[in-house]
């Protein structure tokens, strides 16, 4: 990943990332001054800075943590976090469930904000029409969206929603050698891969220590969001289409670009190829890099046709009711090593060259 070299070119400064998760604690040493809670609309701001599990706070730190006080240093430490606490598992009591916005509400609110990137490290195996329309709306507003594909490969293997929706870049999890995690869901909904094994996280909601040795596509989505923030900060006039095109063009792979892998999509994120070597062509601002169809001429306030990306695989045909709960895409296997005092943990997981050897996805 060459993070130390990347930060000489870009730290993500000027880019805001909306984190839709279990809430973000802005008081950790690594996130002080990084969380823009005042920018969350009151209609969806219920307990946005209260995190009962540590999951959302970990995701925020992996994206934009500064590393201060021995905390995690994210891939884009110059970026800022806009927190949205959504209706996931783990809420306490009926009042919390009632007042916490569902993902569709949060996605629409983030779409109307000036956050350029929306990270969604959670998933459900059912389609929500309201959520799907909210994603389409966010795409029409020029947002670049990333979603964790899920950790269910060894059980049922279905890319989860919202990552499986069109317009969202679904991210699978790999180790630093390029091997995809056995748990990482695979199929047509996988677009990119990023480090998602042996990633440090907060052990629990006491925020006293980090743990290690775990795995999850939640972390992979966060790292992908951080990579996008680095590139967008270096090229602030680009659109979401152009940033995503460069991410896809410069991804590490050893197969043809027109035959994406069902495990790693277009490959492993490698922002150094763009930032340090000038690789990857942004292409036309209003053309979707996957379908090559016209979407919009600018990065905001333009309608996006429903066909702008190919349909992704679905898992079942059931419809989730508005306000239904989803789960974070880390499951219970995210126990990580103690890293107190290790400020640049993300540098460790990002080190090494990615040797990509995975099957291609069909159709």
C-alpha cells in the first residue's frame, strides 16, 4: 500500500466520508477533530455519536483516524467523517429502535450532504425497495458508495445488500498476499477487494483497548473508501465516475479487465499506482466505468438511468420492511491483536505486493 509515500501526495484532505454504521465515537484519540457530527441532519442524528459495539468507530478510524495517542491511523487521515447511526442489530430498547433511522433514511440524508463518499459496512440478505431507491438517489447526486459484501461464504455465500445493489462498489476481503478470505462472500456483486484480515479494531464499547487477529469485509470496505478519498483529494474536480474508473483501472489483477473475478472483482485496490505513478485514466466525467453508459455530466444533481450499471446478483426474493435491522459485516470473528501504541496499523496490513490468483466470475 506504501501508505507513508501516499501521504506525501495526498492524505484525503477536503474529502468527507459518510459512515453509515453503529455510530461513531468522536472522543477516541484517533478521531478527535475528525468527526463532523454537526453536519448530520437532525432528522437522522439520533445518537450518531453513540456506539454500543465499537464497530462504527473502528470503521471511521480505518478510513480517517489520525493515529494520535497510539490509536489507529487510517488510510486517509486528512479526510473527515460524517457519522450516521443506522438501525442495526445491537440497539438497546424499543425507543432506540424507533428513533434510529433505517439505512434508507440515512442514505438519502448522506446523499443530500456534501460528503462525497458513503461507506456502508453492514449487510442484509433481503432486498429493501426503499433502500434500493435511496441508493439510486445517492448515485444521482454524484456520491461514490462502497459496501461490504458480507462474511457468509462458508454458510450460504450470497453478496449482501446494500453492496449487491447497482451503483455500489461491493468490496471483498483479502490478506496482504492477495488471497481472499474464506469467509468473504463471492459472486457478481464483488467489484473490488481490499485488506480485511488481521485488521485491528476496538474490542468493545468501552474503548479501552484494541484487539487483533480477526477478519471481515467491513474493514475491507473502509480501506476502499479511504483509498478513494486519497485519490479524490488529489483530483478534487473529478466525479465519482472518474474516481471509481481509476480505482478499477489500477486494481491489482492478473486476468483481463473485462472478465472480473467473482472473488476479487476487478482486483485489489492499489492507490499508489495512481498517486505515485500517474496510472489510470479518469475518462469522461459522466460515463459509468462499468457499463460505459452515460450517467451525468457533473458530479451532482443529475439523474442516473437505472441501467447505468449491470444488475448484480440477489440473495433470495424476500423484501425487507422499512426499519428492518441488518448486521455489521464483521460478524463475531473480528477479534484482533492488541495494538495499543501502534499508530500506523493500516500500514502493516497494506504492506506487500498483492499476488492475485482467484477464479473469474462468470457472466
